[in-house]
């Protein structure tokens, strides 16, 4: 594993908790749309920039339905900085990393439904500041959920006061409902200087939602 990937996985193992720049809605330039094949593809997920060249999302958004194979290079599009129907950031995937325990195909609502999109070029600090990861035991609920929806593909939607209802190994259950397009969206916790990513939305569970904990999904990888 090269140095670039090793550093990325150190982030996910909870070994790095960095500062978060203050970002306010409706901008949130680090949170973007994840689409397969084209920027305007009708099916979309949400993804979060966690390093200048690294986006976190749900595995079922970037793997094939039949085998769970990662999308080919250049097939996944990440667009962010949406304003007035236009985006200011556009990158494609140079590679995709999945948890070691991922066996494919991806199943929403499971602890391995998580992926890292390695971008073909880094996003500059002037465009977006990555959001840091924060371990669940260092986060204080309620949480905030921010993501895109299919019916309003160029506008972020924010839900506050998402209560922590429970969980299972590698997963948490939140009181906030989710809709199509929210898969891969970040579950955010306030920090002293901004926001941190606690988990990633994977599935709906009735009127609640299930999210994957990145600190556990990648904890066994070097």
C-alpha cells in the first residue's frame, strides 16, 4: 500500500482528528454529489471531502450491483460548490478503496457499506476545506445530517437534532429520516472550531436512518 493510501486509512482508523474550518449552510463546499457515468446522471448519492483528494461515501454508490466491483477509473463524478444550478468543483475517481471486510456486492445498512473515492486531482483550499473525522466516543449528539435529494439535485438539505437511537457493531441508528440521494451523506457533530464527520448514511430504517462508522469500518487496515 502506497503512502497516499496509508495516510488516508490512518484518517479512517481514528488516528487523526484535525481542525475543521467553520462552514455554514447553504454553502458546505466539502459536501457534494456522487454520480456514476455523468455529472447529470439521474441516480445520485452524497459524498464528503475528508482530504484534498479523498471523498467518503457509501460503497453501494460506487460499486456494481451484481458483484460489488469498484467503478472503473473516471466513471464516478464528484461535484460540489453548487450554487444557482451550477457547480464549482468537479473531479472523477482515480481509484476506490473499500474496507478489507467488504465481500460484495454492497448491501445498504451493513457495516462495510463505506468507500473512499481517490480523486483524479486535489481540491484546493480556496475551493473547499475538507471536513475532519471524529470518533463516535468523542462526539456529542444530537447530530446533523446534510445531503442531496433526487428531487432537488443541486441543493443541499440539512436536518438538525438527529438523536442517537442505538446501534450495532460498526453502525449507528439515527432519528432523522432519509430519502433517495442521501446515501453517503455525512453525519456531523459540532466541534470547537467547526464540524466533524461521525458516520456516513447507508440506509433508511422506517422513519429512521442507519449510518456506518468509518472508525470501525477501516480499523483493521494498516
